[in-house]
C-alpha cells in the first residue's frame, strides 16, 4: 500500500459524511471556490483517499467549508471545533 500524501483525508471524509444530508464533493468544491480555492470533486476525492497533498491555504479553506478546526483535521485534537 502506498504512503498517504496527507493527514486530513480520513477526517475530511468523516466531517463530510456527518453533515445532514451528507455533502457531495461537488458541494464542498463550490464552497471552496467561494473562498477562492479551486479544488475539483476529483481532487477532493484524492485528498480523502490520501492520494493528493494539501497546501496550508487549502487546509484552512477545507476546515472552514466543513465547519471543523484545522487541528481536528490534522488529528491534533478530538474536538471538531
């Protein structure tokens, strides 16, 4: 198995699936675009699978789009906010 290229993928997927209703990747992509971060649904899928690295700017935007903290995405804490 290949080494993961990011830390946040697993928790990103958990946060997305925790939304009611579950947020499709295309919706997350649209939220990010409003913040000036362009990531396609395919790119987001690769992030969730650990196949694509993430920049600091993307990390902050993804956390905001999912309404979680960057620390939670980075597995530094168990508190989502």
